[in-house]
């Protein structure tokens, strides 16, 4: 990976505008679901786009093979809530040709989640006016696939906003249940439940994917997964502590902890639709760990996934290389015995200097970071105002107009 000194590009304004939201056809959702194939790598099984005709999952064949790839954070870089920011629609369209096929391989790398990658890809396609495949969406919980062999047939619970059990079920876990549903089985497990004026039971768009209420709740929970930001912190901390200190069955005598509690969290804050930073999954981890360590003699043991874990970036690089390779396969020019193509440079465009990006890093001022000067403790390679300026800088640096 080569790195140069800080550079800042002059933004070139474009007159063409992206298509309005809703113009992306509904068939994209079905294309997204069908355009993924498991790829076994030396690291793990990752999911990369299947080679398909019509440019659905391939790079533009009229373009010279790219020597670089790009990963975008979403919150604070591409979107604020559901609103595109930083001319992100126009920036992404510059990475595609007129037919919508990729000219430059790119993906989204976010610690967010709570919905399956296929649905998130469809939502991004609709919001941004660019065809996005599920393989181009790497969420914080995407790495949980690597634990399928260990927990595929074990009884596990999943918590967080959205549909955490559906997410895990789509990864192949066969005995997963949401913490909402699990908690409902135990009377009085949440001592203040009757004071609450809201319900934390989240309706699923795909209830057939979740373990039914006829499950044997007397069996031990073997692992707990925090898939996305929890909604009811008090209840989740209480029930997770119950599971972890009872040997996997709340209310029973103390026993060994379940095998794992897997917490998807790195940051203490994340930018949402509100104009200032919001507490995120890092804050929940601190709260859970603090309570657990106060009531137990042994500290909480957990495995953390998500950025800036180097494992996440290795998987992201593999996916980008498969996106690049698809152009060779589609053109029939690739040697079947040849390895995956490699990149000269990989770029990460984010909004948080504390993320610790191992690639060539470009920091935008549309999210957590707002300073005029580069961050003194964790400086990025380049600082720009918007994601459009970041793409402009990359294309000029790579002479890829």
C-alpha cells in the first residue's frame, strides 16, 4: 500500500443529478438476494458476487482493470439517518458506468446493522440511486458467519434493534432466538417491565426464520450475540448477566459461563440523524461490562467484532478482489488457476479518526470529525469536506477519470 503526504483536491461540480428515490426497480431486491455466493478463503468464508450477465455483479468490461478499491463508511459519510449527505449519490455514480456496472470496485464497511445484507443493499440502492449488491454491504455482524461451524446447531440468543434473530438465521444458525422472545418466557425476569409504556418486542418481517415459542427454554444458552444497538439497555443487561452467571439458564444455580458472549462494538459514539454524537454500542459494552464486573468476581469475557479489527479489513479486501476478478471471468480472459487480482492501493473513507483504518485513510467532515485541521493524535492521510471530494481526490490520484 503506498501512502503520500496529505493532499486536497479541488472539487469539480457536475451538472448531472442522480435519479430520484424510487426509480430503482423492485427487481433489484431479488437480484441482490441471488447475487451472492460463498467464497472459501484462507481466512474464512466470505460472500462475494456471483458472476452474472448484464453487468449486475461485474465490473465494466470497457474499463481497464482497476488497481485500487474503495470502502465507504455509511453513517456520517454517505447518509445521515436516511438522508444522503456530501453529494454521495453523485460520488457513487462516478464509480459506475452508464449501465450501472462497476468501473471501480467499492463496498460499504459499517459497524451498523440489524437487518440482513440483502435488505440493506436494496435500501441503499433506493436511497442512493446506484445498484448495490449484498456482497457490497459489510455490516458489523457480517463476520458472525465465521462462527457458524461452532454454533450452527447450538441454542443461542441475539439482541439489538431491527431483526437480530433473522440476521443470524439467514447466516445459517438453526437454533437462534431473539432476546425479546427469550425474555418473554420468564415471569418477572424484568422487575420493572410493568412500568414501561412501550413494548420492546419487535415485529419481524420474516417470522418463519426465528425459533418458535415452542422451543425448549430449559436448554442452556451457548452464546449471546449483540447484533446491533440494543433498545432496552436495562432489560438486556439484566438478562445477559442472568444468562452469563447461571450457566446459560436464568434462575438456576450458578455455573460456568456460556462459551461466548459476542459483542459487536468498538466506538463509544456514533452520529445519527441528530446533529451531535449519540451513544452507540461501545457505550452499551461499557455499561454491561461495568455491571457484570461489579457483581461477579471474574471479569466479563467477550469477543469483539467490527472495525477496526484487522480481520474485518482482510475480509473486505477479499470481497473487493472478487469484485475485481468478476470482470475477467465475465470476459472469459481469466486463467482458472490464477489467484485473485491484487490492488496497489485500498482506500477507506470514514468520519471517525478513532476508527484506526489500516488502509489509505480519507476523513470527511460530515460526521463525527468536524475540525478544519487533521486530527493530531490519529491523523488521516487526507482530510476533505465531503465524500464527493474524497472520490474526486482518489480518481485524480489514480488518474482514473
